[in-house]
C-alpha cells in the first residue's frame, strides 16, 4: 500500500519493505526450516520471485508490509497487514523474523506498533485484526494472547506438519479491546 508510514518504538523501527530487503527475505524463505515450519509456509520460492516481491510489494493494494529493523536499517523480518477490507474495517496480521532474531522482543513491539496504527483514526481506522497460529507454535500463541488477541476458533487438523496434523487457531483483537487494554 503506497504511503505507509515508518513506525518507531523503543527497540524497533518499522519501515516500508524495499527492493534491497530481498536478501534477508531470501534467507527466511530458503534457509530457515524452523521458521517456515512454525508459520506453516509450504510454498517454495525462487530467488527471482523474492526479489520481484521485495521490489513491488509496497505498491500493492489491500496490504501494508513493514520491514522490522533494530539499531540499523538491516531487515530483521517483516510484519504485514494483509487482506485489508476498508468496508468492514478488518485485516489479517502476519509476522516473520529471520533466524537469530526471535525471542528478543522485536515481534511483540512490532505488533504493538502496527496495532496502534491499525486502530488509530488517523491511521487505518480498522475495527478488527485477526491472525492464524499453528498449534505447534505455543510461543507465538502466548505472545498473541499477551497482546490481547482472543481465540475465536480452531480449525482442527487443518495443517499437515510433516507426517502429523496440527490445528490452526484463529485469533483476533478488536479496536475497543485494544484501546481499553492496560498501558
């Protein structure tokens, strides 16, 4: 989405994705089996596809993609609002961090910054932000729950993880919930 702002927190800065983020993206999709497993990524990408995506995603309608950075401009991962529905004022959230960047608090702060922007009347003015998390990813589930996401449902055995099925848990947070949370 054109014109997305840079969002700044104490630890991270979120800036729009750019073409030179392709190398970091490529590392995530080509050399991070645990990350792809935890996020349920099954699609295989070519280097050319990743480069094209990084160069063009900022201009795509219905989504807002930010690079997560810390202390420099290096791409550490991304946070995305996609499937933005302006009429119903809702969107889906997705977060992915490069290997070595998980567990450092970057994801939690990035989510807070994006939700502040998503629910702000001067931002996207959304009513609801949802996500899906796999039952094999309890750390992500705990993070989302700590940030006010509520379980709305469970898709039983909806994802094949290797040779075993796992559930997909649907969670969401509403604008009133976000505004009323304890600071």
